């Protein structure tokens, strides 16, 4: 059974929400952990767990390469986290699609031959 149009819209809205929250959360200079960052990380929870070391390594490289700790530009950091967390959100959508397809295959009775 192919993916329906409303489900694709929900998936696109989910990925867009994660990317937007990541851009807002890491787009301004602040100290500490922002609740918007927590929301972005929480939305991508299944895929973010194994990807955390990569996310923080790439994020730290972007943070230090742009001079963000010394009032440098924050947009590369926001872009980096948006792309990485958007990729995690896409991975979540793909995993959910695989799970749903496998579940549908189990529920469909075999046709009589």
C-alpha cells in the first residue's frame, strides 16, 4: 500500500518543525541548555540516540570554526544543527514507514490459491 498524501504532509510538517526548532534553538547566543533545543532533540528521539556523538562533534566543529564563542556568527551553527537534526527526522520518518509496512504485511491475510 503506497503512502497517502496526508501522511506525506504530516511527515513534511514533522521534518520542517524539527528543522525550525533547531534553527531557533542554536541560532542565538546563550549560555546553558535552551528548552527549544530540548524540544528539537526530543522530537528526533529514536534516531538521535545513536547519532549523538556525531551531532555534538559536528556541532562543536561548527561552533569553534566560526568563532561563535567569541561573538562570532551563529548562523553556521544553526545551519549545521538544522541539517543534522533534519537528517535524524528524515531517518525517523523512514523507520516509521518501514515499521508500518512490516506491520501491514503481517495483518494482510494470504490470498487463497
